[in-house]
C-alpha cells in the first residue's frame, strides 16, 4: 500500500499546485475579502485525510522502536 499512497499523494499534490497557479482570487484589493475556492478546499481536505490514512498504513507495518527511558 505504501507505493500507492505515495503515487496518489504526489499526483494530488501536483494537481493542487497547478490549480493554485491557475485560480485567481476575486476581489480588487479595495477592502474586499478573498473568497476560498471550493475545489481547493475539497482537495486540501482529501490530502489531510489521505495523510492520516497513509500514516496508519505505514505505522501498522513499521512500528517505531522506542528505547525505554528507565
């Protein structure tokens, strides 16, 4: 599952960067608030959930060895 996790995370990251370059915020800078693009919000939410899933998959297979402090 780790290669799939890395491929999907990389592909979605590239799409996110392309979307950020293509989208412009509305507003002329005259005190108007910038609007959040709903597509960017969904992609960021997906990336957050994907990061948590990937962390669970990896740490189930490779538990870190913590030396005892006592």
